[in-house]
């Protein structure tokens, strides 16, 4: 079966998925680069922040809030636990049932803030005001409600 050139051109010129992924990788790279000397990634910082906002909760709640796969949440929480930034309040054979941010985790968040703010400024510059507003509106429309 031969794919028509017009189909290929349409995908290459119009695909939103590839563009969103490109933007996501670029923005993630800015944050991860800024956080490089702190021993964690932007995904882990956001897990710490989500846990700080939610309070003690099951890992599944963090996955729902951040739209992450269970295995991704589990892998990142294990690393945060190893560093003492979170604690398992309860666990069983299936894993951590409830986790909480520790005072060391709160201190870690505070210590990364200058680097996070630098990355935030760079990301805002990359996206522009219209892009930042669009990203925030789209995320809100998709159910991301950090104040909830």
C-alpha cells in the first residue's frame, strides 16, 4: 500500500501531537537543566508540590492530579522516599498506600525555587504571553485545577 504524498504532507504540516510533544520536551528540558544540580527533575518537583498541596494521600491521587501513569508515580515516589523528601504513612505488599511530604521535602522545594523561577522565566519567554495564557487555559479546561 502506498501512502499518498498529500497524506504525508498533511501530517508533517498539521500534526498537533508532534508539535505539543516538541513544546513539552523543550520546556521540560529547560526545567530539568535548571534543576540539574539539585538531584531531581521537574516531574519530581511537581510531585513534591502536588503532595504538599494535597496533604497526605494515596499515590493514585497524585497520578490523577498530574495525569501520570501509576508506574511513573511509583518510580518517582520511590526515589523521593529514598531521599527522605516524602514518607510512606502506610504501605502493604502492593506498595505505598498513603504518602506525605516531609520537612526535608518542604526544604527541598524551597531550595530549588531560584532554579525553578529561572526556568519558569525561560519557559515564559519561549512561549510568549499568548502561549503561557493558552497553556494555562487548556490545562484548566482539561481539569488541571491546582487549587482544588
